[in-house]
């Protein structure tokens, strides 16, 4: 999945020469925690709630330029969400401006990426459950596990694999809606799967 599909488009911005009172009003109106700072059509910085808090008592007299963060890390609409998430984690920041041909076209936040992660896993759908099972041996594949779920009246919304540690057998998770979950687990065990748990 790409940043362009998950970013907030046409973000509200503030000017470098605006005062902090103006910026704070925009943040409160839009319930934002940060604003990209634009000067003569170019992205020049970002202003956060924390930056403003440091100047409480003199918001009218302090310009955005005086306390914004410069030298920003940015991404493009074609950047993968994995790459954007890695950048956010590595640099311990909450958002990345999105540039296309040098123009600000969006902003991607940690919340946007978490939402996308939940959507991909099917976890944002109400009334679903997750079944975890160990994939040990070539005969225990995702296709066979998915078939067992359908046979019990369930629908697979998302699936994937992960490892607790590299070198260990992969663990498969299936996000399921409907059907008899206990029946699914029983059917999978009968077929030789090591079912680790059913999480409602």
C-alpha cells in the first residue's frame, strides 16, 4: 500500500510569518496536532502543539518561523507505508509531509498508518475474530486453512504470516467474520494444524 492512498490530502497549512495565535486557532479548529509551514509556495517547516506550548503567554508576538522545525524528512505519494512507518519509528516523529514535484500534496501520520494496518488485517471490521495457527510442513498452507473456515460458514477478511523469531516456523493469522469459530478451530486441528488461539 502506498502513502498516496492513505495520506490526508491538501492539508491545512500556516505561513512562516503568521503568529502562533493564528496557528493555534487553525489547530484547534481542525483538531490537528501539527501544521506544515509554507512560504512562497514551498514547504519550509512544521509546527507542533509542543512548539506552541513553549511560547504560551506570547502567542500574538511570536512568529511561526521562530519556533518551527526545519530540515524536514518527507515522503512522496509513491512511498510505501512500510517505508513511511520505518521513518516515523526511526526518527521518533508523528507525521511526514508528502511532496510531489516539490509541492506539498498531503501529510501522513502515525494514526493514518495504524488505521491502514488494521484495515489490511480486517481488524477494523466489527464482529470479527483472529485465528492464529502454526504453519509446520508444506501440507499446512493458507489455502487449506482458508477452505476449512469457509466450510464452517466463515469468511476470511485478511490473512498473513509473521515469525516470533527468524528461523522459527511462521505463524499464520486469519481474520474471520461469521461462522462457527470453535468449529473452525476443531476442523483445523483435525487436519493437523497447530491452532495457537482464537481471539475475539
